[in-house]
C-alpha cells in the first residue's frame, strides 16, 4: 500500500484545478504551438519547436505527478473532537520568548506556504505542536538554540482579529 498524504479540502481542489488546467488548456495550447513550429520545416534549428517539445515534457511530467499524488491524498475534512488541541488543519497563535505573536497553520506538504504562515505537517514546528493544548508551552530547537513558544490559541478556522 502506498503512503497517504494529508491535505485540506481546499488544497485538494487546488491540485485538481491545476491538473484540469494543464490537461484541458495548457497542454492543448502548447501542442498546437509545437505543431505550427514543426510545419515551418527544419526542426533541428527551430527554437520554437525545441522549446515547445521541452515544455510539453515538463507539462506531461507535472500531469503524471499530480495524477499519482491525487490518488494518494487523504482529504481531512472532519474537525477533531477536542478543538483546544493542535491537529492537522489547525491555526495556531504562538507567542515567542520576546512576547511576539505569530500565527501558523498546519497543512499538508502540498499546501505549505511560508508567506501565509502555513507550515507542513512534516516540519519540526508542526511535529512539536501536534496534540498539544491551548495555553501550554513547547520547546523547539532552532539554529540559534532552543526556543520556547507558548500556545496562545488554537482554531480550526482562520483567526478573525489581526495581530
């Protein structure tokens, strides 16, 4: 049995939409461009043809990856029974030793986005948070030493108020 990868419903939709767009829009457009370039004659020095074929290989590789990946996804669409604890999909408000607040969300490896504060379930931070309750501390080994974080709040929908 192959490994299952956790993902949120929105993350799964995003991957399906990407696959659909590649298969129904991008690939046919690039195929048409390659055919038009091939009709111009000598393909060995035809940059449009060479680039187009390379682009088609990249698209096909991504399509194969997404198709396999979607088959191995475990969509987590059920809220945990204890919503005061950190589990997959949780938004977590943390306070560091300097009193600075930050918000992160624990998501699957296909969804992580540092700009949004979304961290992978596989990250050291996520692993140290999983199963922990609101109003407890965790210790995390960072490159500059061990740091303590206090779990201020846990939510399974985005926090409303700004930091």
